[in-house]
C-alpha cells in the first residue's frame, strides 16, 4: 500500500465519494445485522427459512460493495478523463 494514500484525480467531488461511502457503510451495517439475527434464529431457533434470509443478507451486502466500487470507478474515471 502506498504511503501517500488513495489516489483521487483532481476535480473529483470528494463530498460525493464520501456520500457514496457512507451509503455503502449503512447498507453493510443493515446487512450484517440482518444476517446475524437470521443466523441466530436459524441455529438457535431451528427456523429453516431464516437460512435463506441469511444468504440473501450476505448477497445484498456483497452487492452493496460492488455497487460502491462501480460508482467510485465511474465517478473517478469520468473526472480523470476530463481533467
């Protein structure tokens, strides 16, 4: 990892990137909470449908991360090509 930190091209709206990041964090927190509750219900309460809720929460969490990376790439690529 570079000691200079993350490379963000000039002209990129860092407030927008921060907003995207905070949305991704919110999505991840909700997905982790749902996944933990579903897993606990599945293992402790033996409620079989909660396994699918657990899997769906994991997939939604990964989807949130993919969405963030794609939005970040789009935002920085558009500004880098114009700047």
